[in-house]
C-alpha cells in the first residue's frame, strides 16, 4: 500500500490529455482556472483534449471553510476539507445508501441500461457485505478482503476493485468520505496478477458478414455499427453518441469535452469559444465516410440509434448460424479495429489516440492481438456499403 496524498477540495478541475498522457490540476478560483485553460488549449490545439469541470457543491463548502479558518495561504487541503465537512452538516451514509445514490446519478447521466446493470450487480454485492457500515468506516483492508473473495479468477477481482474505486472517488469528490481508502491500494502488489488472456479478433470475412447482416436487416443501427467497426468506439459510448458530432464536410468527428469528462459537466465548456475543449478525430479510415454518405439518415442530428439486446443478438446469431464463426469475440469490434488499424499504419500513437487510451501501452497489453500484413489491415478497414438499389 502507498502513502495517501493530500486531498484537493478546489472546485475547478482541469483534465488534460496530451501526447498519450492524462494530467489533472485543481484551481481555487475561476481566474486561475481560465488561465490554466488557455495554456492547455495551446497544448491540445491539434491532437489533444481538455475539459474544465466545475463543482458547485465543492465551491460552497470551500467558501465556508475559508470563512471559518481565514484566508491563510498555508491552509492545507485536509484542514479545509475537515472544516467544510463540519460546517456543511455532514450526514454519514451507509454503504447501501451510498451505492444507491451513486447508481441513481449514473442513470441521470444517460448511461446505458446495460452499463448501469453491470455496475449495480457488482456494487450490490459490496453493499450486502457491509449492510450496516458507514461508507466512512470502510478501510483498504475491508475492500481487499471483499475483492479477494470474488470469483475464482484475477480478472473478476480486478473488475470488482475498479468499480469500488470509482464509487469511492465519486464519494470523495462529493465529500461523503474524508479519505479515499482505495488510494492506499497498489493494484499490482495487493491484487492477484491478471493474465492478459487471448485477444480474439474478426477476420476480414467475419467483419464483412456482420456488417452486411446489420446493413440488410437492422439498417437503422448502421451508425452505431460503423462507429465501433471503423473507430473502435466503446459500446457504452456508441450508445450515447450524437449525429451532429460527425462533420461530413470536414471529414472529422468532434466529441464534446463534457461527454469525455464523465460526471463533471463544465459551465465553461458550454460557453462561446469552448471548441478547444473537444476531442477532434480527423485521421479516420476513409471508408467510414462512404457509409456516412450512403446512409445519411442513420447519421442525422440527434442521438445515434443503438440496438436493443434482442436486435443485436438477432444479427449476431444470424451470422453465427451461417458458419462465419462459432461465437462472438469479447469486445470483438474494438479489438479488431485496434489490430487492423495498427497492422495497417504501424503507428501505435495514432491507433491509441482513436481508441482514447491514456498511453500506447494499454493498446499493446489488452487490445492488440498480433500483426497481420499491412494489406489485410487496410482491407479490413476499407469495407464499403452496398450500393443503393
């Protein structure tokens, strides 16, 4: 376990992704935040992104702490936080209550039903393990004890830990807990080693088969399928994508900063001149735009249509029945894109950027299967739509 760092209660949070690295800075005043934002804009001008988040609750508590303790420059964050908690009438939350509030907020943020169900299933088990305990009293040892009892495999334990870590990060930012116990856990040392497992990808024929099946029988979901096939967009994010982000004339996709920033929506990014907060994808496989031109109604403004579980199962099972493959690979679209794109261009930074990884190492560790000839990678990502009848 590692020593816990100081806590930040400053209400302005700047998240910068540049050159494969993600950094966070916290700012006490709007003026400081705006200055930092301008500097980040220069770094992220071409191939980077940043989002400036504002937490109104943190601002109110920060002001109250400053009023009580005085405007001393040497007041550490821990002291500010403790004073703010006392002044705000802190109410302890049991683990089940905290989990319920966390899930409720996930639902209000338009997360997909499947995404919320996956979180609910694991965190409910955690709440059932500590039904009477306040979240504040849960220690790193309690978390490790629970996680190590879950499932026979290391991957299952890691998945449980990651969700619990997200819960406590959420709780710490909202002042439900004074300390985040997961910060004391060193994953590589405190959890069992996780095997990489086998990354399965689609062949050229299999990729064409599933896209043709969707094109013929589930064409309203073409945009959803293309985002995953040609860009490796995560399934949960493809379900929340919007057509107006896809700029046909400029041949680029601009994803708003607030979408990338998760649960902290910024008042700043909604004002004029906020385009630099966005994630700009402009090195997109050319075949993608052929699908956009062929099916403009699927890429129209508004939410992208995504298939229900039965609709997706129909398309997938129909292709399996035709003997193209015996099962659908785990994360099949995303892993296949990563492997084909990297084999084609041999540029790990470019592939990692489209996948929105923090660094290229994740590409090599979890998404890339093996090199195929450059021509095969290019052919996989050159799939064109059927001609109009």
